C-alpha cells in the first residue's frame, strides 16, 4: 500500500506526538524559487493562517500555499495559526533555496534475516531530533534510527521513515520483498568494524534463541563468551573470522574474510570505545596505544572532560561527534573522532534544549502549575545559574539569555513543582 507524504505526516502527528489545543506545523518542498508549504498537519480548529517570509507577511491563503522568493539563499518561513477559541501557535523553519534542497534528509538501509527486517536510518542527516518508522502506513517505532520488524509472512512491504528537527521534516519509503525463510532453526550472522589492527566483532544479529557462541580466526578458537568480542591481529593482511552458534536444536557457522590495512605505524593512537543507554553515553579511551598521560574529550567540538573514561548525558535523540585527543610522555599526540547515535528511551527525559538567537531554550512538560528551579553547571562542576520561576501545567518554553551562560556545554537540572526527581539535559551555547 502506497501512502502520500501528506498521509504519512498526518499519521506522524496523530500517532506520535502529544498535541496541544492548537499546534502549528508544516512541511515543504522547493521548486526553483517557489516554496510549496503545507500546514494541514497542524492541530486545532484553525480559522486564521498567516505565512511569513523573513518576518514579512506573504500569504493568508490557508494551510496550503506557494511562497515565491527572488534569489538563492536561506529564508526563515513561519506559520502563525489561530483557532476559533483564541488559541494561537507558530512554527518556523529555515529553508534553503538554490543550494541543493532541504536541510534534513531521511535515508533507509536494511538487511533481511528470515521474516525479520533490520532497518537502519543512521545515514540520514546528522542534525535530527525525531524518527518514526512505518510499515504499510502503520507506525511501529519512534525510538531512533535503528529498529527491526518481523513481518507475518513472505511478501512485499512498504517501510517508511519520517525524520525531523526544529527546522525541517523529510520522509523516504522503500518497498522491501521478504522471501520464504530457508527454514534453518538458527543462523549465525557477523557484523564487523576495524580500528587499526583491532577488529570488533558483533554476532548479536544471529538468531535470537542462541545459547552458545565460538569465535575463530584462521581456524583458531579465541573467544567463546558471547556475541560480542574483539581481536587484535599481528599486522596488516586478510584474516578469516568465523562464528559458530548453537542451541539445543541446531548449530550454524558463518565466516567473513576481513582485510586489515596498515595503521600508519604511529607511536601512539587514540581509540574510542563507547556504550549507550538511552541518552547516556559511556566513553572509554583506555584502549589507546602509547604511554598516554592525558586524555581530552570533546562533544561536537566543545571540550567536556579529562581522563581515560567519562560519561555524558546527551540532550536529545540524534547523532553526535565525539573526539578524543591523547598526549603521551614522549610528546606523541593523536586524535580520534566517532559519530555516536543515541535514541531517547520510552518516556524520555521530559525536557529538550536548543540554542537559537543568542538564547538557550528549554522545552518541558510540567504536570502541574507552580514554582520550578533551574540550575546550570559547567562541565567542571561550577554552578553558573540558579533561578526560581513559575511554570504552567503542560508545555513550557523557557529562554535563558546568553549573558548568563558559559560558552559550550552546560548541564541543566530542572526541579518541577510536586516532583521529587528532577529533569536533566545537556545544552550547547555559542556567543554571537
């Protein structure tokens, strides 16, 4: 079944978001100097539609219209809506004309294992904050860029991914044909990453009922502890890695030939390993080589910590660049960077942050109206701000002026009225 972008987006906002009494939202396409906008996914009994381009009223023609600009560039397009019961809301997006399309892009890659389809949206744009997965028009996951779906039987299915951030929304769909299963009661699957002479192996995509695992390199057993392992080869070359899996009813083997290239012979090398749990990321640089005396960690270009290991709570789902710089006793320096994708666990932190127009903005939901406390700390623990303010029940948007903030990463804690557990998030700031 094929669904239009409009119908998928309507499902997105009907199924995946908690709508207020009214809420403005629109998606768009660009054709030359014409921006075709559609706000029909907005919520509420809307009677007034106003479209603005760079602060100038451009149209009052309703939820769907075409805005014409005069030249290439990036334009701030805003939709302001008002309902019959005087609820009003606005939504703004920065739209680029003449330089290659939208500011975000949804991309799907996939693998099939029997009746299970493994889906990967991590090659989509790196600035995304929301993900929703559909099969034949039905929402089945909104937790992040990675998911899987077990189809009921052989056939052809349409899988769609909707992604968005504060500035744009995009959708892509793929028709995937699932054929009759081979009938094997268990199956071994290997995924691999290399980092210098280190080979990181993942067998977790094997059948889910496995009870035993054995890893071999060039015919020699080197690990039997489970689906995850790593192996340091003696030098550049091609190596055959095999995985044997079994349970009480079956056994299966798969092998992959992996080529490891020359690492460059550096006297020191920075290596990043990580684990994630929701928005929490644990970082480990202790596998770096050389007589390392100093480790420095950076998140999206901003310093966050010292030491071989650290952890960071990220502000929202998306892909972040983490870099590690090491220094050794013999004056060797090396840098490693890694893109890490996180997805907010069900329920989330209850607070989102973003930086815009010289202010750090907090968006949060409060169960009741009353007094709240906001505290901001720098990565070294210094408190930059402690502020009491009133919040309303439901959605709140709070702005903190740039003059009250340090440059870079800030750790945010908000204690809401009648709540014992505070909300926590991480924000990024930048002086104008």
